[in-house]
């Protein structure tokens, strides 16, 4: 009886998801040239499913994020945001860290002529439950597949490399569609040149060359 009820419930939830476009989520990371960033976490849920989980909002506030509840069309939700000093703060927030959901190896490699912003994030799909039967798993995967969830990375310069699903603005704005039922590996690099240092070295080299020429 429990199995039948579970299957019927999954079927009902699937119908709701497909008919209402039940949930939409987007994580946006706006990078600055100095390696700091603005993180925005937006979640919208169909009004028929009620208000977003208060526990989730509380967790985000406890991590120092500013949370604003919003309403767009037939959906309720919230936007959580925070200014980050560096990419290592992503781990502290728990949105991209070494837990059961994500693995983050993003970093900034600083240099004299340029800094390289390296993004290496693995979003992992749900763990397999050995107790779940094939029919319930099939219904669960359909529900998760109906969730519209994405990660947007806005860079100060065009990406040198990336595996994004779409790239706009000359490669500065990258978007990945996260597949909730499987792993998604987010990879990108960008070189932020220090033109002041480059010009300084060029000026010194030119001055040294001129001095040597005059000396001869």
C-alpha cells in the first residue's frame, strides 16, 4: 500500500511540475577584476506549492547573506546576495563546497602581468538510494529534470576557455544549465591583464634602451 501511495504521490508531483514549471533557480557570480565577486542566489517556486522553505532562508541569513522575498508572476521566491572578497568564500557559504552536492576548486592565481581566474566546480546529482524502486526513481528523475536551474558567470574580460552551454557578450557572460539528475562540471578560465604593470615595464625597457643608445 505504501508503495502504491508513493508512486501516486510522485505521479501527482510530476504533473504539478510539468504543468506549472514548478521551480526555477539561478546562481549568478559577478566577478570583478581584483578577484572579488558579487554572489546572487535566486529561487522561484510556483505559488501552488506554497512559500519557499523558511529554514533555507534562515540558513542563508545565518551565513551573512542578504535575503529578499520576491514574487514574479505566479511564483514566490527569494533573492539572496553577498559581496565576496575572494572565491574561497564560496566554500564558507556552502553553495559550492566539498559536501554531497558540490566540489569547488575555483581559485585566483595572481601574477605581475596578469591574474588568472580559474573556475572548477562540480555539481553532483542526487545520491542513489538503494531502497528506491525503479518506478519511483523514474518519477523522481522526471521531477528533477523539470526543475529549471542554472549557473551564470559574468566575467570582467572574455573567458580564455570555458565549457558553458551558452556564451554572450564576447565570452564575458557564461551560462550552464545544471542537470539535477546528473553531474555538471563547470569549467572556465580568464586572464585579467595588469596593463599598468605592462606599461611600466615597457617604459623602463624603452628608457634603458634610449640610455644605452645615447651612451654609445
